[in-house]
C-alpha cells in the first residue's frame, strides 16, 4: 500500500507499509483500541508511547515541512519523547534514525520500546493493574524502586502518572516528581498500541545512545539531518532539573558554529514568544540561520487567564539545509518543466 503526501509545492513523498506479522498488522490497518489512534495535523497516524512535557508532537507537521528530500540518518541529540523521529518514520522520510538523550533511563526505555515491545507492554499492564487502594502510596513505592533499579517499565509508569508528564530529578539524580492524583496513567491496551506502533516504525533502523550532544552531532555527515530541541536554555548556567548537567548557551552556539563549518544540515527549536512576551534568547545572527516562527496556538495558561495571545515557537534552519532545500526546489521545477515539454510534444 502506498500513501502519497505533498509538501513545499511539487514535492511528493511516498510512504510504503512494510510486511507485518499478525500482531503488528493491527497498527498499520487501524484495527487498534480507539483511544490509541493519534492523528497529527495532516491526518497521519503516529504512535506516542512516552508522555513527555515539551513534546513537539503537535508541531511535527510544521517542522517536517522543512525536511530535505533525501535523509540518510535523522539524528535527535535531545530525543525526549522522540516526536519528530516518530512523525518522520511514519512518513518514511529517513533511512535510519538516531535517538540520543543524556537522560540514560529514558534511553533504556526507548531501547525496550523498539526491541522488546511485547515484554514492556506486559510489564506496564501488570504494574498498572496492581495500583489500587492508596494510589499515592503505590506511586511512591514504584518511584523508590525506580530510583534503586532504573527499570524501564517503572519509568514508563511514572511518566504516565506524574504531574504534567514532567521529568524532574534532584541534585543526587533521584526522580522526585509528584504524581497527578487525578490520573491513573494510560490504559494498558492504549499503551500497548502505542508501544507496538513505535516499535514497528523504528525497529531495525534505529540506534539509541546516552551521550553528550556534542559527541553525537560530530558524527553527522552532510547527507544526514540533525533536529535539536534542547531541554531548556542554559543562559545562566543553572542545572536543568531533567538532567544533572545543563546545556549552556555559549557552548551550544559554538557547537552550531562547528556544524556550519562542516556543511551539516540541522534544525533547531529554541526560543519563542507569546504575544509580545519573548521566551529565551534568540540564536545569534552571525550563525546565518534562517529564522521561522511556528504557530503553536493559545497556551492553556493564556486560555485560563482569559487572554487571546498566541504562542509562536522559533525554528532555525542551518545554511547547509537551506542549500539542500533550494536544490530540491530547483529539481522539482526542472521536472515540472520537462513534463510540460513532453506533453507539448505529444
């Protein structure tokens, strides 16, 4: 089965489904639990097994519109929920994928989602069904067990139940986020569908790692694409509570400068604004990046306060990526001209 998608004028993309075994076929055909069917703004069905604050799931179609035609490896140095990787894999936009995150337990969870989806689904179901009585006491017990053993299924349960799906660690590296007592976490059938869907898209073509982002981006080649969504701007050197080590602004800018010198294609999600209120520091003009604003809609906070200000998130495209996109457009225009000439000759 082939699915055609158009973007950036004449560009066509083909998404081809792979041969599936009996258990995975449910995902591709849509024969899954209704609550698990997640469509993005283009109507594409994309699984999301990891609840994660700051996920770019809703903005993924806008971000993918700036991807080049051919990508060898899509690299996410700050993978988080992997929303961009999953959206790209659902459309067949890259040959391979590289998920990296300094949060080692998160990477171990990704490895299990991709390589052992059925086992993880069963473990999640058991831990989910065992929560009864005092759910806060149960959550605290699982959190203590996770901090001792770092088991992926414990981490998945904590993410499904913690406040705003927001990861928080203390200075000793212990997960310390509180539970949202109104939530029990995703139903086991729903979670299973998302896990199997993600595994179907990524298994056999994805590498997972937990290294410093600078080490990861140095491995990129001109035919690859790096998508970076740093956790927070470390402009004042403060520790990010999701990590034991922050991402410093000057250090990050220097890494981007090095990528430019090697003609590496990359996209960065960084600062933004809500109305006239600016969030974070813009990347410096001397990097020669193309700056785009993505409409993220009204935030829940603005809605609660009765305000109508829209949030815009910044996207930066590297010079090498801009050149690849210009080449794609020229090729598309040439093909269109050739088609017109052929039709005229007939």
